[in-house]
C-alpha cells in the first residue's frame, strides 16, 4: 500500500486559473492541466528565487518532490506555450493547505 500524501502548503491562491492564446476559440484548443502544487513550486523557485530546499520546507515536502514538481510543471508550461495550448490550473490529488504568503516589496 502506498504511503499517504503529506499536506502540501500553498502560499498563493491564484485569482486566474485559466490561460489561453488570444484570438483562438477555446473549442479549437487543447487544454493542458497544471496542478496547483506544480505552480507553487514554480512560483517559489523561479519567481521568488528560493532554492529547492527552501521551497521544500515552505511546501512541507521533500526536495526530490520539489524537483519532480518543477520538472513536470515546467514541461507542461513549455509544451502549452510552444504548441499554442490553453493552460488550466487545477488541484491535484495531494491534500492542499493554503496559507497567506507575505510578498516582499
């Protein structure tokens, strides 16, 4: 029996959860789904400049989980951008715990 998922801490709740190329009807597009935890890992590492260990501590997961989330999330985003697909941000199967992220100005 697999080990149960640990709750993943998410510090930013996006107001927008869907992106699509301008001028293309949604009915003509393939939709790529990105999990919220993949977006959080990308936000922490690529946008906030955390290293993978810091991001792992903030999300309450292992460093190898962060590396996997980054790899899959970045691949999905790159594929969607290159192939002109829509991007939907959705919850995954892991339990999520939202907290208020204090952004540095």
